[in-house]
């Protein structure tokens, strides 16, 4: 063994490692100069994964920091420039609110009851609760609301209408406890109501609306949530969903979130005020505690009355009154919308366009629930369901009465009401003007809130008549004015806006 090692003092040299070649396999060449061929789909996957990693790890944190900084700047500015104090609930992260709603004891109890009744696995019921919570809870963005939303709402409203605030009970507003939860309750005439009241109230509050399922389309639903609105399934028969919704409304109300509610539940069909629905009002009042304390807020309803010289949805709403009336198809609807746009562009070009007349908002006397409950010795958390519903129905009726009292009387409604009260009659301009002036005096004597443009009654009459003749709802023949054939329902629609006032003033 020793001799063999001496005969071979050096180890046997090994063959050099052969580099792998993509085509020839193992062979000559260096590994550093080798190339690799990948399928196109794998290359796309790798590039997409790399882009996603860069977005999540590098860009997203920077973007969150940038937008958070802008939002904080906006919050400081509105705190100093406007009379707006955003409650902490509204600034809480959306995921935190979803978790609070999901783990709420009443929601969890309702989920357990649902699972027991239906035999559904509790895990599946919890997934349902999580889905409901994510559907309802908004993601308020102060920058979008006060920078983009306010500017866009103001521009849109002013392009379409001559926007006016007709009446505000400033003295009563000044007496409202600043820590109260404010709820604007208003009549619902047009989808412009959201824009109009939101932009007019933006110097005092950031409103949170309850929005129907019609807005749950991409990307509108993301924008709606960012503006602080929450989605509501109308007429839902799911008890678990109603529990989740009611708990969110109660959490927001207890947190001081300023809300805007349409007690009618939907757009007016014939121009009249509709009977109130109690859903959201009942949710707000169910846990309302009228006693004073650091963690207890008063609940103050502010009646808001809206009216327009022209409602864009008037004819489409009137179609709902006649189920047998032919409905235009999608193509016909698009063509009609384009024709409407072309007609208005022509009026702009010929300098005969007067926008769509006046849009006016009145803010009535605040209605304190603390004072109302104390006068009647009511404690809502202790009421039975039947007693609470009775109280809520009384409150809803009172609110609708107060809303009706502050609905603005506008020029088109004035002229329309006179023509409706005299069907088939043809008026000279002087006769019609005299009748409208008499109607103004009668309404003012009853305490109705008239908006007289430029404080000139003759000008107000001229505006109303011009709007109706431009739309060919009223026609002139030989110096006499009368309702156009087939347009009686449209005149009724605008007369009905003040019908509850004119009926008592006639």
C-alpha cells in the first residue's frame, strides 16, 4: 500500500466539468454565457409577477402615504375654513368598521339564530355577514368629497339650474347642540337631489346618503362609497341583512355622522309627496337614548324642501302611472337622449337656452328627538316593537308635514297650478298673470315659502310661462295660452309639487 502511494504521489487529475448547453446538453462553453429559452406564457407570468411585486412593495406604500397626506391637508383646511367637524367614526378605516360590524353582539346573535333556523353551517352564515358588511360600509375619502365631489357637484348644478337657497331658519340652527347627530330629511323629486343638497350643505357637513342598488355598478359604486354613501337593498326580506344594516345605521348615528334621508323611499311618481317609509328612521330611533351624558348625542332632524322648475325624470316617472303605456326600448331611449341633447345645444347656439330654470332648497326648523321624547316621557330602548313603531310612524308623519311646509314655490309650479285649476280654459297673458299674482298672495298669506326671482313677481310669472312654452307644454294661439293637448299629466306633475299648499290657499 505504501509503495503504491509512493508510485503515485499526485492524485489523478479529474476531467473538467462540462457546461450545460440549451441545445447540445452537457458540453463545452461557459455557464455564464449560456442562454435559456422560456415559453411565452411563462415569460408573461414572470413579468406580471414582477410588476405586481413592484406595485405592492414599492408603489402602493408611496401612493398611500401621498394620498393620506393630501387627505390630512384637506381635513385641516376644512376645519379652519369651513364650519365642518368630521366625526372620528367617518374617518375610521373601512376595514375597522367592517370588523366592528361583523363582531357586533347583536349581529353575531342574529347569525347564530339564522344558522339554527336554516341548518346552514355557521361558517357559511359568517361569510354571508361579512359580505353584507362589505356591501354596506362606505369608505369615506375627504379629499374626493371636498375637493372633487364638491367642485363637480357645484359645477353640474349651476350648469343645469339657477341654484338658490330660499329659506334657512338660522336662529333655530344656532341653538342646536354642536355634538348632536344631524339628519337631513327631504322630499325626493329628482336624482339631482343628491348633488344639490350635498353641495349646498358642504360648508356645514359631509352628508352620508343611503343609496339604492341602482348605483351598484362599476366604477360608480366605488365613487359612491368614497363620497360616504352606504348601499341599501330596498324591500329586502332577509332578516339577517336587515340586522346588519340596522346596526350600521345605529353605529353611524351614535358616532355623530351627518346623514341625509328620503322618508318617501323613492322618487315621486306624480309630483305629490309620497307616504313615508319607516325603515331607516326606525333603525335610528331603535337605540336612541334621550338621556344626557358624555357618550349620548341628541338626534336632530332638519326638514329640507326641494323643488325644480324642471325635473329631468318627469316624463319617465309619469310612465309608471300607466302600466299599459308603451315603453321605449333601449335604442329608442338612447336616440331620445341624443335628441334632447341636440335640442339643448341648439338653444345654446341660438342664445335661447335658459338652463332648466330655478332649483331651490329650503331648510326648515330643526326637530330635536331628545325634546320630543322628554315631552312624551318615552325611552326608545325600553319600548316594545309595537309601541316603537307607533312612535316612529307619528314622528315620520310630523317630519313629512314639516317637509311639505318648506317646499319652495317656484315659477313653473305657480303657473302650472293655475292652469290645472282651470282645465280647458284659454288665458290671455294679462289674465294669466293676474291669476298667478292672486295665487302668490294666497300662498304667502298661508305662510308658504315662495321664491320670487329678483323679488319681482312679474319676472317670476314670465319665467314660469317661458319654461312651459319652451317645452311646448303650454301653447299660444291668437294671444291666448292653454295647456297643450296630451300634456295635462305633465302640468299636474308640477302643480302637485305645491298642491298641498295651494289646496289650503285657494
